[in-house]
């Protein structure tokens, strides 16, 4: 036996890292190393254990990395990649699907992005956070432990005080919800159905090692698509203003050319089909595409600003730089006051008000 890998994991309510990592390592067919998985109490304690050699790798929800790059580097550690998100889409827990909700139905979500997306699909809904829930459900007190929130919301749903709430698929499974779930898909099967680009870092697990740790062993936990997603999302989130973080949806994934062509044919999308052709009209078959989708919405959900890219994997890093430049121009133009065409015209508000 050459190596024994000790992996530390940090869970969050929406991302059960321990179970994901354990299942992956248990299913691994490699016989040249043993493994053990242990939970850590917090990000700082995990980094300390990793830097001191008590852990070989540390896996945690990727959103925890944001703003801590300096701490990781100062500890003699480095981000080596990520696991591919399996279930990034959130779910609506309710007896009815979103479009069949009664008028003025109360739907609870603590994501500013999701509340705006709900209003885009159904402007008549009351999309509120748990902070605002006390006005609708007297006696409700938001718990200090976020793990308890889904169970309390389920009780309110059963009493009929709310019509539904939005949580991650992991939270739905962990709390053994008895009510039906309806996935809020980013690309629904039915054309024209509401779409929900997930929040950044959804279901994305990042992996850290000490500098100099063997890449062959470190690669046991990382995946190509996860690595791409982590790089792109970290680059984009680092460029956005802090005020945009909670109201921006972001999705990054690998796409095979065959799947893209089938989608283009089904939707009769000529632009999507041409993205898989070279200048001579030949179809690229040998290179995976990276699809990047991001959007933000006005507070009432009536106006959406979105941007999409579909590029060859060999070009995705350059494409992200160009995307950020385009996104900055879009936000700047859409949030400024519209100039008057004539002195007698009325003032026009920006397309995307703050």
C-alpha cells in the first residue's frame, strides 16, 4: 500500500460534503491507497489541520473560498480543483407546481435571486424571506441554526400559513420532507417554461491541498468539469460588486457537441447549431464546449439582464475575460438614467433600477 489519504470535510445545509466525498472514495476502484474521511468544525480549523499535516486534503462548499484566498496561500495550501455539481438546481416544496399556485401565494426563500426569479414567473406571488415571515405567520422566529429552517417551514406549509418554500435538493433529502418537490430547472424541458439559473457555487465542492502534495493523489477527488466551474465562477464573482452577489445567477457546465446539436434541432435554434461549426461549415466533434450562463433581475422580477457563452474548452479562460467586459458594459448601460431625446421629454428611469 503506497499511500493513505486523510480527507477533511466541511458541510453546509445545502451541500453535504462528507457524504459526497465518502461515497466517491468508497466507490473508487484504486487499490494503491487507503482513505479516511473526517469532519472539521470550521473552515479555519480545517485549514490549520491541513497545513499542520493532520489532513492531506480538505473538501468544502466552494462558496466558502470566496475572500479567503489569502488565508489559504499564507497557510501553505492551494486550491487544486473541485467536484462536478450533481444537483445545482433548487426545489420548490409545495403541493402544486409554481404555475398552479393560487393568486398571492406565499413562497419563502432566503435567496434574493430566487425571490426575483419567482416574481418573474408569477408577478402575483408574495415571494418573501424568512426575515419577513413573521408578518405572515405570527409566532414564527427564525432559528439560529440554518439546518432547522426547512423543518420549521414544512410545519408552516402543513398548517396552510404558506404555500411553499424553496430549498436545495440536499436540504429536502436531509429533512425527510413529506411534501412534493418541484425542481426549478435552469433549462426546462418545455419551451417557454420559467427558468431559474442557480445561485453561484450551487452544489460545487472545492478541494484544497498543501503545496507540493502529489497531483496523482490529489486528482482522486477533483474532476475536469468541476475544475472548470470553480475557475470560471471564482473569476466572475471576484469581478462583481458585492451588492450583486446575492442577486446574480451563475451556471457553468461542460457540453458535448452531440447534445448541443440535438438541443438546437429540437428548438430550431440556428445560432446554437452554428456554434458547433467551423468557418468552413464542418462540425467540431473532438472538443468539449463550456457553457456559461449568468443573469440578474430587477427587484420586481419584471426585467432581466442575461449573458450566455458557449465556447471550446481550449478557449474558455479568454472567453471569461471577454464576458466580464461585456457584462460590465451591460450593467453600466442598463442601470444609468436614459437620456432625453428632446428637452420636453419626461425623465426615463434606468432599465434595471437598483
